[in-house]
C-alpha cells in the first residue's frame, strides 16, 4: 500500500496526524530514535517500542560501509537484520558523507569519499543511494542531497540547493514508485525564504510522498531555525508529512511542532544518555555532577522508565555513570527516549484537544535553566 497521511486535527500551525506505512502506523507529531547502524545504541527493539516510538531511523552511509547493503539484503533486509519490525526511515547518506567521511570529491554525478571506518574509497550518487535504501528495505527513503554547512553565502546556498534539486529528480527517477515504500524530498535553501520557496516548488513538481525541511540544525541557532520554520513548512504540501531533519533539544522539538512539523529525528536523547545526561520535564540533569552522589530521589518523579520507576536513585545513576558501568548509558538512554516519547504523546493530546498554546505555556513554565 502506498504511504498515507491522515491529518486528524490542527491547532494553530500544529498538526495531529497518522502516517500509514507498509509496516505500520506512525502517530504524528512523531520523534524518530536514531538507529544509525541498525541498532538504537544500548536498547533492544522491544525496549525502543516500549518508549512509544513508532518508527526508527537508519543510515545509508554507515550501513553501506559496514556490514554492506548487499549483505543486509542477503540476510533478509534491515527489519529482520536489526529485529525492528515496525516502520524504518533511512537517510540517504549525503549529510553523513559531509560530516564523517574524509577525502571527499563532489561532482554533479555524486560524491567519492574515504570511509571513516577503514579509509577505503566509496561512491554515492542519487542512483546508488536509492539502490542501497532499496537493498535495506526501508519503508521511507530520503532523496540524495547536499546539506551545506552554515554560515554560507547566498550564492553557495543557491548553487547547492539547485544541485540538490537535480539530485532529487534523479532520486525520484531511480526510486520509481514501488507500492510498499515511499520517497521523501528534502527542501534546501539555507535561511533564505525565496530559495526555500523555489526548492519547495521544484520538489512539488517532481512529486514525493512526504517532504523534509533539510539544511537546518547545522549551527544556525534556534532563533534562526525558528525563523525558517515560520515560513518553510507552509511552503510544502499540506496533505503530506513534513519532516524536520536532525532536530533536536526538547524546546526545539516543541517549537518545530508549533510551526507545523510532523516528524523529527535527533541523536540527542541517545547520544547524551551515553554521556550521563538525563532530560526531564524540568530540564537537563547531568548525572556526572558530584552533587547527585547522595541524592536518593529518582531522576524524574512520575517517569515510568526503569531508571525512574525501577527503584534507582540519582545517587546510583551518578555512581554507574562515573564508573562507566554499561548500565549507566543504558538506563539514561532508556529514560531519555521515554521522556521524548511522553513529550510527543503529550503534544499529540494537546493538539487533539485544541489546547496546544496552553500546554506549551506549561511546558516552558516547568523548565528551569541549566543542570538540575
Ligand atoms: C543534526 N542536524 C542535522 N541537520 C541535518 C540536515 C540534513 C539534510 O539537510 N539532509 C539530510 N539528508 N540529512 C540531514 C541530517 C541528518 C538527519 N538524521 C541533519 N542533521
Ligand atoms: Zn525515567
């Protein structure tokens, strides 16, 4: 079945919806835990599901390097390989090549690069990226694009956006229209409203099952990002999912939903969990901080996760984080994904009840600044 999007309610620019994929439904607004190389680090698939996640993200770049896309296909595809049977979205590799690979050479045809794993030479193009994503068998694939680092001059942003649009057309051509998998286009254009409008119109002409706002969360800062989100989502088709790539901290996520974004992904909850950071309704708690070493309280009152509801204290979390025990990163990852899952569920409830503005005021009121 082709990907469906059921827009159930709106509250201001915020939207409540459901994305239907061949592998199940994604309740939006949705946060996608990042399972870069076929695993959400430190979590079993059932545990990820238990945090409320309907969909996870995988990466073309990492999986093509190790264990290899053809190998994953021979072993039954990424769902079976990773044990996650729900919807999977794969990114196309363009962004990761720019942020991870060495010795890059970019031409109109594609990108040649050296693997950050073992230095071997590889090549990615719209065609090869679509082939890899098909071999992985993801439910939602992303166009092969270039995400320019900010700050960048307008000419550079324009040239990069135009190449990404040519690559979007080639991605669509190579991907085709398989019934059970979808392809999302990625809007570029930096912070420039007119370039973003041009990009959106080009993507609409080509035609995709969903549309991502790309080129953000690359150092521009929250104010500039929100400035783009004040106009970019509305430039994209209203009857299709809108995915903001690489976002973000809890207050970024809330601000993006407020501005009409339906899907997001970010490594923050998982990566910061491994470094001892716990995200809560009152803000971020750094469990490495010595002031927690005698604190008998749970990390977050009322949180149902094993770190909070399993009888553990902040003192214990501080201890296992400081002593680099595996359980430290596991528990904080589990907590952070639980927090993000509850945040998304709370926003879906608020939008459905037409009280998002009131809920947002409460969200900000509960948050103290800095480490708690
Ligand atoms: C962390 N910030 C961030 N910005 C992104 C932009 C793109 C972007 O413009 N294009 C693609 N393909 N991916 C992006 C990603 C990776 C998302 N998992 C981004 N991540
Ligand atoms: Zn918790």
